[in-house]
C-alpha cells in the first residue's frame, strides 16, 4: 500500500460523530450535524479521485 492510499482514511473522519454532534452553527436553517455531513461529500470525492489517478497504471500498461 502506497502513501496515496492513506488519503482513503480521510473520509472516515465523518464517523467521529462527537465532532459533529451539535446544532450550532446553522447554515440556512440547517443544523450543523446535517450540513457538515453534506460538506464531506466533495472532500470524499476528491480523496477517491486523487488516489485513483495517482495509483492507476499508465495507459496501455496492463495491471
């Protein structure tokens, strides 16, 4: 497992619910718990894309 694969651990930070278990601050009336979880979606996509692009074999080379 390479260094790039460590980025796959970042999305697991959302599972630490005590960090997100609050109502304030609100965003457009939505409690923090909900909008913070939604905010992690682009972060997770970016981590997955970075790992995929950095660890895939070059084009034309079979794995």
